[in-house]
C-alpha cells in the first residue's frame, strides 16, 4: 500500500519541490530581468570600454572622450537644476497638499483629490504639447498673468521662466497628483486613536500634521523622492519635444539622456553613448542606494 | 473661520486652479477653431461644428493614420500589461512567501532595475532586439514593455503584508499544492493588487515614449505618443517658423493630444480608489 503523502512527509523532497516551484514561478520575471535589465546593463558597460567601430578594447577612452565634451557639463547642470526644482516642488507640494486634504471633511477632500489626480493622465508627448499652448500668451489661460508681467509671446515666457522651471512645472503637473493620492492613502492608514490622543493632549492641527502624521509617512515620501530622482535624471521627452514649437525652442542636447541618444543614434558612436549612459547609471544607483539604505525604508526581511 | 483654516483653504483653492485649469482649457479648446482660439477668452466655448471640422481634418489626414497609431498603442499596451501581470504576480508571491537562495539579490536587482535610467538600457536593448530581428515589430515592443520591476515591488509588498501566513499553511495542510495555493488562495485575494499593477503598467505602456522612439522607426508601427509628436512636428502646427500645407493646425494638435490622454483619463477616474488604498499599504511597515 502506498504511503499517504502530506505536504510535510519528506523534508528533502519538500525542499526540492519548493525550489522547483520557486524557479517555475520566478522564471518569466527572471527571463525579463535578465534580457531587459541585467544583460543590457552589462552590455552597456562592455560597450563603454570598447572602440565600437573596430571592436577593440580601449579602456577608459570613451569616458575620457565624453567627459571632454563641453556640452556634458552644461547638460549635467541643466538636469540637476531641473531635478532640484522639481524634487523640491514634489516633496513640499505633495506633503503639504496631502496633509491639508487629510484634515478636510470627506466630500470636499474627495473632489479636490480627484482634481489633483486627473492631470496625471496627461503624460508623454501630450504634456509637452499642452504646455506649449499654456506658455503661449496668445491662447493660454494664463495669458492675463503673462500680460501683467509684460511677457508678450511664448519666447519671452520661456525665456523668463527658464527651461528647468518650465520642465519642472510640466513634470509636477503630470506626477504630483498620483503621489498626493498615494500619500493620502498612507495618511488614511494612521490610527484614529493616535490622532485623537494627541488632540486630547492639546495638539493643534499643525502640530498633528507635522509631528505625528508627517513622520509616519516619511518612508512613502522617501520612496517618492527616490523614484522621482531616478525619473528626473533621465529626462528626454520634454526638452526633445520643445522643438515642436519651432527651431527657436529646439534643445537637442539639453539633457544627458539626449546627449547619449545623439551619440548612439545620430553619430553612431555606441561606445561614447554607453559610457555616458553608464555614468548616469552609476549616479542613479549610488544616490538611490544611499537614500534607500540610509533611510532603511526598503525592508527586505 | 480661523486664520489657519482660511490659509489652508486659500492654498487648496490655488492648488485647485493650478491643477484644474490646464485640463479644463484643453477639453474646451477642442471645440474651438483656430481663429477662435486666438480671438476669444481662454475658457470660451466653441461648437460641435468646429469640433467636427477638426475631427474630419484629423481623421482624413493620411487615411486616418492616427487611428492606426491608436490601434498600435492599444496592442502594445494590452500585450505589455498582460505579459507583465503574468511575470509580476507569481514572482511577487514567491519573493514574499518563500525563503530561497538569491532572494535578496533578486529584490536588490529589482530595486536597481526600477531606478535604472532608460537611456542605459535603450541602446543595448535596441542592439539585442536587432540581433533577434525584433526591432520594428509588435512582439518586440510588447516583450520590451512587459519588463515591469515596479510591479514586482508592488506585488512583493502586497503579498508580504496582506496575505496571512496562516492562510497559506492551512491550505497546504488541507492538501492544496503549492501552485493551487497561489491560484486558489492568493490570486482570488489579489484583485486590488492586480488592479494596481495593471493601472501602473497601463500608464507606463500607453505613455511610453523613449523606448518606442528607439525601437520603432516605421511610421505604420508608431504608438500614439510618437505619432502625435511626428504629426505636430511635420505639420508645424505649434510653431511660427514652419510653413506646411498639411491640414493639421492647433485645434487638430489639441484633439490629437486629447486622444492620447483620453484612455488614461478614463482609467484614472475608474481606479483612483485602488491607488489610494493599495499602493503603499505595506510600505509603512517597520
């Protein structure tokens, strides 16, 4: 008679079955991770040390070459100005608005939250096209404001605001609403008893927001900042598509990502492109991991 | 009303104006023709006739090419979302519920993949796809966009915090296989997670610009965001320095932009509660 099998009957077999099951469940993701994550990064690193015309190893020549490109410093400054403005707007705006909404009665909070959330639907090329209209005093709903400031046309508006602020406004409108909802969800999870106890102890609304609620959602804000930073340094669409408004606005080498793209696809210099991309990856990983492990927000076990 | 409350409402009112103005302007502008865009107030209402003329100009351009681009976007997005769900859910489940070798390494790699700039992987992916003959193909775009590490992060957090370990143990003791625990216990409890991953994956795929820009060079395969940029660029609709006889002007650019955002707008309206309740339900742990 066959022995009855239960899940725990044979520890060795159970472990073997566990391993097989884990591998089977992970295999679709691992295949994608290898093909679109690990292999491309390894490939990029390899290319960055190669002369991609004669396919010979030539050390740090590509890195030296791109570091000597006068456009790189300017592109780095552009991107960091944009990221600094955008991240400040995101952290202050999202935390502030999420906390204010959390203190409101349910109905007005829901209406306002939805109105903040919906512009997130405008992304990609559509957001640049929308903003090219918004920045044109002739058709813009902000035309009166621009007129009051003495800015008569789009060129003047863009010139006065500056590209980093223009791109930061585009990105803030596109991405902040979703995060306001997400942080709002996290705030909703805070125990009502804790808030009530603070209120009984005499805490004001501002004290409850800044000393109780904010510290309890800071990990979510850190996650938002990390993802936004990683997203911000790879900006491409916004400066690339400014050319839609005409050659005056064309900035094909405004960001590091655009420079890397130019090297690869306009000049055919894959090695230089890979070197620039690898440096960008190094910065992204270093800063993000510093924040991740510094704040210990990403607990794995 | 206290000074504090008045300040709070003033800030919220200004924020409302900031967020609502662009989208309201865009939707209203679709009903105005070019002269009216310039001559009337920014929130003036045009007519259905004006919208109809704009729509006709847009749809008759290159035999409704924008329709083809919309269809392409739908195929890329549905394919990408479906494949990403197939990969993400089982991976998130075992990462959250099993201890095995390289588990931490996979989680760290997932995190790094989440923050890896597109530009780093775009060129190698382009070369890999070229080697496999997958550039300029539906399947190539779908496979490339199916890689969604943020979805694995969401699934991992969800299963680690929302699926009681006792439930899995009980199912196993009752005779369920490992796979049945996933399909009959975990998956039925994963509706909020599936909605959330599908939402973010849809958003990432539908609005994907950079990867599509690199991988697609044939205009019949363009996605809607790429097509919109090409349409506006080739017509010079938004510029003052390009003359063009293409009947695509500012109103057509506005309606085309609305076509790009409409599916996402509908999705946003339908899914806000899932984003609110699910995204970071476990992120506050520790």
